[in-house]
C-alpha cells in the first residue's frame, strides 16, 4: 500500500491536468476493474481517486479535477472534512462495532436527537438509523404500513428511491435500474408529477392539473383508505432535478392528511444544506410525517435514517426495525462531525451562494445555446435540461458529449433524467469560489464546442 498523503481541505485547491483523462495509471487500474469487478457496476469517469477534499479530486496519475458531483450529493461538507475525520478516527480507535441492537452506544442516540431537532416540524419525533438510502425508504414503507395497517404506496413519475426489490418498484426508470430484475413488489402505484418544463398544457396550471390527476388516481384507482404512504422527493434527484410546480406538494399533503395517509419526503439527495436549507421541503413550509435521509448525513460514511412523528415511528413492534450495521458507531461519529461542520461553516448560506453564482451563468449559456431547454434548481442542486433546438425533444447525445468534454478538461459533472438529457451540478458546499467559476468556464467552452 502506498503511503498516501492526507486529503481533505488541505489539498491544493487547483485544477491540474498532467496526463490525458483518464491517465495511464487510471487506465491500468480500469483494466484490473474489468477483470475483477462485476460488469454491472458502472463508472461515470474512470479516474482512480487517491485523495479528495474541498472542491477537488486527485487521481492516480497526479491530475486534480474540479468536483461538481460530491459523489452524488454526499460530500456536502467536502471529502475528509476535519470534524468528520477527527470524530470518526477517535471512534475507530475506541470501538468499531457492537451492533446497536446488541449493546447500544451514545453516538446513535446523539444522531437521532440531532435529526429529530433538525427535520421540519416541532412535534415529538423518533429516528431509526440504517446503512443506505434504499434501506431507509424500505423501512419508511414498513413503518407506514405498520401504523396505518394499509398496504398501498403511491410514488411519482421520474421518481428514484433505490435499487433493492421494493425500492426498484418505487423507482420509475427502467434502464438501468430495473430492466430484467423483476418481478417487482406489489401494491405500488405511480402518479403523474408536476414537471413544469414538460407539462403538456404548459407550466401555468401544472401544479393544479397534476395534483388533480394524482388525487384522481389515488381516490378512484386505489381508494384513499387503502393507501399507507405517499412517497415523494421534494426535488427529484435522479429524475433530473425536477422541482415540482409550486402548490403540488401542498395539495398532496392535504390529501394525505384528509385520508390518514403517511406523507413521506425522500430527502436523501436534497437534504443536509444541499438546497440552501436543511431540508428542501422547508421551502414550501411542508412538514412531512416521515422523512428519509442518507447521503450528506455523514460526510461520506454510509448512514441513513427515517425520522418522523413519534406515534407513527413507535407503531412498530419492539424488534421490528434494525439490522447488523444500522447506525454503525463510526458512521454516527462522522455524522455528528458533518452536522457540526454544516452549522459552524453555515453551509446553507454557502449552498445559496453557489446557486447565485451558477444560475446566472447557466442562464447566459441558455441565451446563447438553443440546446438548453431549461435551467433550474435551488441552492447547490442545479441542472440544465438539453433538447433539440426549438423543440422539447430530449437530447441525450449532446448531453453525453458535453459531459465528456468537461471530463476531458478536468471537470467532473454528472448527468441525470428519465431521458438522460440533464446535466446536473452538485458541487461540495465548501468548494472555493475560484473553482466554481473555473468549472463554469469549462462548461461554457464545452457548450461552444458541441452545439
Ligand atoms: N432516494 C432520492 O437520490 C440515491 C443513486 C445512484 P442509496 N441516489 C443515487 C445509483 O445509481 O445507484 C437515492 C436518492 C433518493 C433514495 C436513494 C437511494 O440511496 O444510498 O443509493 O441506497
């Protein structure tokens, strides 16, 4: 093993290309990957990482790339953030695992207390911890079913909730998530989403019309009294950073309240300061009954949670929730460090500032390039949707070409969307301003070269 220097915030905050992307060492590692790792596990950009921190990722060839991905909205506090490293290291040396269900420890309880306090609503709450986002969503369904004694679950077009069997059923997109992996879990119903850019009658009445259709589906096809949970991302992540038209979420909450349905906000991608607020549903004053979190919660360590109304959470019989690793002590220590960092560095303000820098630049790109159909997002969760000029026909080819051009220039960007035609930007919230600007310059040049 090579004695790698520590990454984290002390890593030089600069873009530096010393080889083609990917360089020879990364290519060599990628050949090893092909021979050793299952082919189904894909890679967006095969540069093999040695260190990361602040707004950069360093690779095995000594290249330093600007990070506009945060490992899919995970390293909101940056990679190897100081407080995360300090607390997780201390915990590693004290003990690594006892299993909370066997012999408990304070870190788990402390994370639950923090989540109960930080999530929307001042009602009494409880939290249960898990390992991944999908596991949190599955458990939210279990809890809602136990509480309501009903079975049906309502999700939305373009929604993403995970890759396990139940969450595949909840996820909308076939390729690559579901194709060939059925049969899927029953009692899952998909309703229309208020997608302003693609709503057939235009964005003006989108919220109202989409809500009416969703409510019609719930009342006529399922029956409100049979629905355990409505699960929705307040801003859809994998679906293409779709902000439901304002008013849509509120109408769903009203329907849920009127019919005793548990309203679940999946804030796995939107949570922890990503959108400039602790949780995206705060923006419309929505108080979910249950909220699922993961990703940004622990600065890169695997941790997830379901937090919600005490009476709902406590409806499950003793021993009904758990798992060997859920709320692992090292992940909990990291979460405490991450939350501390979000507070002390006011990462909500930083996320809003990132949005204020990015949105005007992207709108000016939109003015010059007709391929940009829509620019949208909140805080540091920003996207552009690409279409064939003059139409709304998705343009996944140009999207892929621009992403590749950015990668070649040392800017890591991700794509998303049901049609693969969305470029999404999720920089770490601690990214220095000069890297954000440089990244946007690279993106603009990529649009100039490819459209
Ligand atoms: N809910 C809203 O965004 C994970 C998926 C990447 P896990 N999104 C990234 C991929 O291709 O697998 C996600 C999400 C929302 C649930 C999940 C699932 O979280 O931690 O990946 O299980």
